[in-house]
C-alpha cells in the first residue's frame, strides 16, 4: 500500500458555494478547509442535501465557487478560465458515478478506450491498453459486450476501467455502489481498495457505512461544513 505523501495533492481553503433560485439562497458549502495527500483513500459521508456532492463538484472544478481557493498539483484551479480548468481536469482527474455513464452503442473495450482516443493516443495502442485494463478489473472475457449485455456490477467495473486507463492523479467516485446489490457492491469495493493499494488517490462520496469505513480517512459533511475528519472508528470497520 502506498504511504500518503506529505505534500497535498489538493489543498482547499475557505471554500464557499451558494445556490440561488430567485430570491431563495442555499449555502451549500460554508468555509471548507481541506487537504488531500497523494495516495489517500478518503470517504465522504453525511445526510442527503448537506453538501457532499457539491463538495466533490467544487473541489474537482466541475462547479464554480463563490469564495476560497483550491490548489491541485500546486495549480490554483479557481484562477483558471473554464477552458483551462476543463483541460486540467481532463488530464489529471476522472469520475465514477453510480449511473455508470457508459455509451450504449459501444462495446466495453470501446468505452474504456474512448478517453485515450480523445487525448490523441493511437487507436491500436488505445485498444491494447483498454483490453489490458479490462483484464485488471476481471472482464478480460467481456470486452466485446455492450453495456446492455453486462450486469450492473460489470458495467461499474467497465466504468472503473475507463477511469483508470488514463492514469489519473485523482479518482472522484460519487456513490459508486449506489445502484448495486450488497454482494456486487462488496466486489466493487474490493476493486476500489485494490486500485488504492496500487497507488491511486480516491475520494468516494457514499451513504453506505461499509464503504464509508473502508478508507484511511473519513470526512463527514453536515450543513455545508466538515463535521468530522479523521480515521474511521474501529467499530465502523
């Protein structure tokens, strides 16, 4: 297992986000301070509507923030233009969602190789890397199947393979086991642990207590603030 480094891969200070609908304002994030070290596996928990997904979206640069700073790899993403932030995100981060977000007309191998092709990798090399990555997630015999021909757990494994194939600095996972039965969710969680042990930095948003206790560090968000930040209790494991 990789030992988390001393220099943060991500450092956020005073991050605030307010959503406005007409005269209604909702403070989704209220002065978030957070550091993430390279190689950490961090889980984020908290009641629905209390800021977990907003935290992921803001820290990754998917959403703008109203105040604060966010540095990733030493770069202030809050000072970047939308185009610069998109380019930085594409090169350094990937996302895994509970909805899988696979392209239905493409095979598993084609879904996995797509980010490589978009980044300029030649088609032959992209296909080889895609099939190799599908083998790493236990789908070496399913690479020609389309999403509709795969189980939910297999589709999530394809999504994880697609995330890993570009060798990102950070993997953001929003409820990656949310649409899976308990047995399949356990298998996906084992895969995420293996991904972490191979050296990846993971941030996992979850409602599942088992997933929440699986990381080195658990963050609990309530009312837009970090209420707890530390190792999961032994009783949680």
